[in-house]
């Protein structure tokens, strides 16, 4: 694992040196910044040298034809004869002919902190905007582009709202995700998909004939929390319910997101039909106050143990009571919450599936802790009967490329291993992304629940 980490750092550094070495003094964008993409630098030279409007138009038309021929945006460039080197990935935007480009800006919405909300720069008078990122080979991500009126600098809250209002799929990229609506209530938000050469295939290829389970929606009142939330219950297809064995149980935080963006019911349909997991029910929990509830919160743990589970058993009488057959799962703060809830109630929740867990978190009174508060609990308190599957993306570093979720999760991995917990640890080829987390669901659940299948 440490070799892999060193490889990524070395590859990125070598790529930056390679790209910078290719830039000539006259190869800059409209703001005077260096153009690190060799193909865009060539386009700039060709456009500048072209004589007359028709010649310049032909240069631009040829470039866009090349982009279409390679499968659309983004533009991917790598060092010749070096399949393991880092890659230059250039996201592109084509201006409309009648657009007032001076009053507009275009930004990248990406699941990688170093590149998220980056501004696409203009390339002279070519009508093209671009942003070039250096990425390790073999990664994939869902992303969007946002175009709208320029924002004042430093308005972080306004920027988040601006991105929410203007972000949409990249029209130059034909690869979209999630796939067309499948009857699970997809809200219409569509992402473009970037897959670099060497990226692994999806963990769960489409299986059109898997019988569909049911998804019932409820409003659940909590006396403990004093609020009401959306909750959905997934049950397997009818033919898989005809079993004398209790149904295993998956509990997922950010329930609506996992239905709409990760197709969790479809993942379960296919895993059950292929016998990768036994028949399994799922509870998908909606949010009321995500930041307050999913950070370690004693009241929320009480809600899970004292209200959610009894309510579920009243709705579905054939769901397991065995903690070894219960998985509590989530991503980001939901990953942290999964560990916290199991830590508080291992007699009810015996398995944790944490995806990109926010283990940087510490309560206000312990904010100076450098290792993360939840990790410290596992390091200093007696071991509990919990099994873990931890996943984090190789792109999940800090905003400046320094320590981030990747290092936080590696630290937790080391602590859990030292303490003797049952543990599977994996680093996925991507970032903070439901595209990746859908793969993790399909991969992790068979490891956590699949061994219960009859031979």
C-alpha cells in the first residue's frame, strides 16, 4: 500500500515536470498562464499562425473534430510509451458564437478537492475554455460543468449556491451517469463520466433480468430527536422472500442520494439474484440535519437503536435480529456515523461499511486532536465485536494535495488492524463520488454478507 502511495506522488511529480518542460514562452492563455496541455499549446500556435478568418475557423473545426473522434471531452494526454505515468486531463468548454464571454465564467464540479470549482480559462480568441488537471492513471469520476455570471472573489457560500444553480453535464462528453431513469425516482441530475485508460470496469455491470424488489416510502417520527424524516424500506423480489431464514439487513445513511445517485435498490436486486449475498432488506434513512446528526451524536445513536430498529421490525417481521447479519453503511459523514453507531451499539450493528469516512472530525472541545476523535476511541478503548470494510478514494487528498481523507482513513486502518478488529481495507480509483460508492456497495456487501450463503 505504501508503494502505491509513493508511486502516485512520483508519477504526478514527473508529469508536472514533463508538462512544464514542453511549454514555450508564447504558449500561454488569455491571462498569461502557461498551457500545460501539449495539444492545446499546439492549437494556440496553429490558431495564431493561421492567416484570415476562414483559416482560423478551420483550425478550430479540426480540433473539435479530433475531440469528437477520441470520444469527446475531456482531452486525455499521457507520456509516450509510459502507461504508468500520470495523465494530463483537460476539461473543455465550447463558447456559443453569440455569447458575451467576458461576463461569464465556467467552473468544474469534481469529486476531488484540488480541482473542485476550478475556473476554466479562455484560450485566446479560439472560443474555447479549458482546465487541465494532473491525475494518476486508471481513475474515474463523475463531474459537471457550471456556466453563469461571474462571481465576486471570496464568496464561498455564494459559490456553493452558484454551482448548485448552474451545474449540468458536460455536453461534449457522451458518457453520462446515472444511466437513464430506471423507475427508482431519479431526480434528473446527470453527471458526465471520465474514465482514464486502465480504469477498472464497473463492479456491477447492468443485469437487465434481475427481478426487482420493492421500495416503500415512509415518514418516521422520532421522539428522541424531536423530528420527522423520510425513510424507505427495500425488500427483495417476491421469489427471494420465500425463505425460512431471516432477511439480512443493510442500513444506509443519505438514503435518497443512494437511491437516486447510486441505484442502491438495483445493486441489491443484482447481488441477490446472482447469489452474491443472501436475501437482504435495506433501510435507507433520509436527512433532517445532516451535519448535526451524522457527526458522532449520542441522541442519533439512541434513535437508531431505540426507535428505528423496533419500528422496522414492526413493519417487516422477517428481518434478522443477529448483529452479525446487520450492516450499517454510509459515505463521508455517513461513514463516520456508521462507525459511531456500531461503536455505541455493537449488540445491534455488527458490521460497518464506511466509504470515504470523515475521520478528520473531532468535537469542538477536542479540535486540536491530530488523529481524529473517532480513531482515538478505537485506539484507546476496549475492542468491540464489530467487523469493518473501509474504502477511500486515491484522489481524496486535501485541497492543496496534502493530507486529507485518504490519510485519515489509512490512519484508522492502522489503528483497527493493531487493535485486532476484523477488517477489509480498499482504496478505490477515484474521489468523493457516488460513482465510486456504487461500486463499493457492490464489492463490499458480498464480503460482509456473502459468507452467510449456503454452500
